């Protein structure tokens, strides 16, 4: 996205947040755990930091930063509603990025930084009840083409 948008945009993802967590919160019931089958569970300490992270990103956007957020809506519509509340009053383009679960599973293995099975478990649940302005499908479409399709919908 950053390569195809004309102005500078910050790219922030849930992975960025997870990487910023203290090591003691990774694999902790209070923090975030990744089960061998790919299931992700978050505890109260993670939820509190995630709420602060969300509000912080919203504050950056309100201060004039252009922000691309890459999040995984494990709670489906409830996850989107949390972001909608934080981003109230801001112009937002909601983009769903989909991929056939078998293709996503292959990419997951190739990446080497995910618990195997996560892609299949999350393929459908992250979109349940979520309303998008635009949906791209990376199953057979290159990421640059998807980025250009998204950029065409961004108002500058």
C-alpha cells in the first residue's frame, strides 16, 4: 500500500503490537497464546494493551497521520465495532482481504513465522458480520494489483 499511495502513510499491524509486547506476555494466559492447532487466545492484559493501541492509532489519525491498519478480526463484527468506536468521526476505508484457505495455508507454511493451522482457522471467522467498503481476494491476484485496487478507493 505504501508504495502505491501518493502521500506518506504509516503501516501498523496487530503483528507490530504483538512484537512490541514483553516476552512474558507471549505464551501467557494474561497475554496472548498460540495453540499448536493455530487457535489464538488473548487474556486481560493483552486486551487492555490492545485497547490502548487502538486508541493510540486513532489519536495519530486525528493528529493528521495517514494510517493503514492491518488487523485480524478474531471477534468478527465485534472487533470491527471496537475499531469503529475508536475511529468515530474519521474517514475510514474498510477493506477485507480474503484468500482461499488452502492457498493461505500454503503461504503460512512458506512464511515460517506462523503456527500451522492459523490461516485455515481464521479464514472465515475474521470476516463474520464484518462490513467492508471494498474486498480484495489475494487467492489469484498479486498483492500489488490488490494494493492498486485499494488505492483507487482512497480519498486524498
